[in-house]
């Protein structure tokens, strides 16, 4: 099964459900590709990740409970180090340490990177490990120098598989900056049209 995301996600029980609800044939074609795919990040994935200012990360505790955490920071705070590794500086937050605690016994993670304005998401499976604060060489590659927050550790993720998801049911949402960009273009267009109407009204008045 060379499609690496499908190899992980389509467990025997998942395949049974696909059979029961009629989607198995299409997903079996997804799996039966001639070459291994979706385990090495290309420029498309690297660029998409670099443009994000947040993502969601799921871990699993030693008692088997899943936990999903929203991680945010300045745009590009998740660094793609090579085609199979990404990482980010872990800044001090509410100090519950659920995600890093879970990683002590299970290094598997699942990440969602969302582009709400363009209704696009990238799903990624990986294996994570923490980087201690005394590893300054690695932390210097992960931290954002202009971001004023205390770095407690770094987190590196070895990519196991990824997949782009369909836009269905993704509601468009905009940050203040994104909304201002859209509104500024609309405002400029309205100003242009108003000026054009004013010129036309002036010409009509002169013709009378």
C-alpha cells in the first residue's frame, strides 16, 4: 500500500466500513498506486505550512484518550526542515503540558493545517519528539526571533504520511488582517465607481 496516509488511516475496520457504505473501490485505487506517495513533502505542502499561523495537533495519552490542541503563533512558525521533517518552537502557555506529557509514552501525532479563506486543509501523520532547551542549535532553527514569547522546548515531527482534504463543509473564515485586505479592495473599487458616476453625472449636467 504505497499511499502512506492511506496505509496508516485505512485500518481493517476502516476498510470494512468503506465496504459497507460503498466507497471501498475508489479508495482501493487510491492505495494501489505504482509508486510510494504522500510521505515526502513537496513545495506545495511546504509552502502551505509556511503560510499558516495555526494548526491542530492530536496526541494520545497512556490511558488511551485522544487530545486535540490548537497551536498558534506568527505566520510561518512551523518550519519545514526537509521533505520529511517539520518542527516548531513550543512556547510557554497554560502549563498543563498535556501534549508533551502524552508524547512521553506515544510519539504518534496527527496534524490538521487549515486555510479557511480558501477552504483547504492538509492532514498529516507523524512521529514527534521534544527538543530540550539546552539544544540551542536546533532551537535556533525553530524559534521566531521577533516573536516575544518564552521558548520552553522544540518539537520535531517526522512525517509518516499526509493527504489533502476536500473543501466540503469548510466554512470560510478570515483573520482581521485577511478581512482588511478584502475590504480595502472593495473600498477602492467603490471609490473608483463613485468617481466614475460623479464624472458621468457632471457630463450629463453639462449636456443639459
